[in-house]
C-alpha cells in the first residue's frame, strides 16, 4: 500500500520484492528448518518497565499520522495522548520499506535481543513473517477494551493471526482498479476489463508480488482467503499472455499515479487512498472494487519481542481505537478507517469537508462494497522462492 495524505505522497510501504537474496532469504527462516530463528513464547517477553518508566519508542512510516497545519512537528492526537497519560512517546519515522526494515531489526530479534523499539507498524503480509517467527508479543486485550469493541469485523481474522492476538491494524486500504472515466469513455466493473482492446498498451499492474497477486486472482473467481498454488500459476499464465500481446504498458511502484494523471495510462491497479488524493485535482478519476472482489489490507501495529514498555504500547494502541481519535486520524490519512464507529463522529462535524469524508466508501466502505472485500491468504515461506522467481520474470524485476 502506498501512503498518501492531504499533504502529498510518501514513500511506498507495500514494497517491491526485487530479488531472492537479502531479506527475502531471511523470510525463509519462517519455515521450521532453521530452529535458531524461531522464538518460543516463553522467550519473547522482557521485564515491563511501563509502571515506573512512562515512555515508549514507536517506529512508523513517514506522513502516517496527523500533523498540525501550522507546525508539522506537532502531532495533535499523539500530543493529546502524552498529555492525558503522562507517557512520553519517541515517535520515529524510520520505516520506508517492509523488507528493508525487516533486515534492520532481524539480527536483534533472531538473537533474542531488544530492538530498541516498543511498537512498530508493518504491512500485514510482512506481519505474517514476524508472527510465524515468534518475533512479536501477544497483546493483552483486557488492557485494550477499545480494540476489543471497535475493531472492524472485516479485519479481525486474517489467516496469519486469527483473532488479531499479535497485531492490530493501524490503517487499512483496498487494492482495486483506478481509471480515468472521461478519457476512457466507459466504466470498468471487472478485473478482466483491463484486457479490453481499447486499453491495449494503456494498463499498468503493480510490480510487487504481494501487492499484485490477490486482485488478479479475484478476477479469475478465486477465493483469495484460501487460494492454491494452481491458482497462482493460472494467474501468472494470464498476465504473461497480456504482456506478450502488449496489453500491459509496464509494472509500477508508486509512480502509477503519474501515468494515470498524465493520461499515458487509462486504467491500472491502484490503492484506494491514492485515488482519494488524485480525485481532488481530477474528479474523473475513479476507483472501483470489481464485482469479483478486491483485496482489503492493513498496516498493523506490533510489539516486538523483548520490548521493555509493553504496557505503555498497549495503552497507546487502545487510545487510537477511541472512535473520536480514530475519526481525527482518518481526516488526515484518508485510508480505510479500522474503526467504523468513527464514521458517525465525522458525519456530525459542522465542517462540510470533514462531514463528506464520512460518506466516502473508500474511507468507510458501505455494505455492498464490504461484501466484496477480502483479506488474502499470505504467501507461505515455502512458496515464496518459487512464486517470486516466476513473478519477477514476468514483471521484469
């Protein structure tokens, strides 16, 4: 997922898997073949200093929290938490890529050492790797009543973390299709509409394997919560055919937005939050959740092993699930809010623009849209080398 805000575009969080070395190889440690990488439940915790040491360190992505209009160094919701609780938060915008950050902290986690961070935000497909390795601590929901009460039911049961015991969504989004209705002259309703003759050479797909595969499988009628190896290769066969016939202009990262704005591309795989921003300048750009469905994803909060302020981190997570706080954050981030109860708070706002956000289905998906959204099963460590080789050969990575 790419993060955008009303202030502009930020570095990609849904990173591109470009090779089979480096952190991709580290991902294979999630299999059972390397016992030293896996951390048993009894070895994950450290003495919690929260009761006497009122602070925590939180690592997040750039531009992924509300800031004051007049002072970008002020973060209203976070400042309010510190004032309310007396807990000082060292907020570090250091995550620019899922794989890169995994490589940065994995040596400590692999060797049962603290990372120096009490809270991190990672894309769910990468969260799955941490959970399987036993590199994050189980949260105490008794200390998080807001999470228990207000977390969107659609986000509660990902395959890698049933019940969300180790992860809590920070923000969510949808991978669907964006297109320029005025330039195209018609609507797009299905994934296979991307293969229409009037779009030849004017389509882009996302280059990252984890970002691209689910929507393309859904176009083939696959239930992405339980897709198979055969489903993956069928999807790749289709994409290869479209590459050979010149249908796909290129595979992209966050730069797909430039192609769509310029008109070089008429339709593309896209993230819902990006399109909200593009529509501010061009209302003819549309985002569609295809009738076959689309992928609902999250960037999630996790407490790493050996974190020394677990209680403070749990308290901060629960604070952001207060509907009024979630509503304030949603007005700035413009992705899918994981707290549906925040919708009525925005709807009651006297500010017209703020109230309009409550009616935006890309922030609060409506009933028909929710029925078409699914959290995809993540790629297993044993599957990744084979899948990455094939996808990278197609996407030219």
